[in-house]
C-alpha cells in the first residue's frame, strides 16, 4: 500500500488554558502521522510543540479574526 502524501492541517483550540483538550490531541495526532500542523492557542504559554507550529490567536474574538 502506498503511503499518503503529508497534508497541511490547521487546528483551532490547541490550548485554552493548559496542555489539554481535543484541539491539542487532534494536532498531536496529525503531527504524529507526518502531517504539517499549525495550531492556535489562547493562553499565555503555547502548548508543548510536538512537531507543529503554535500560533497565539483567539478565534472567538471577532476583532482578531482574519477572515
């Protein structure tokens, strides 16, 4: 079976106050699979990077949205 090409994955909610939650677990899963991952976080400290890019951004704040 041929291995799938690496994907680029953007996950929101990687850290909302600690290294926990479904967003962080999702980011870790994709990174472990060899995908390129960017994850947002709202806390003061970024989640412990395990092969992904952490970007401080509160996507719930409409003033900070880029879309």
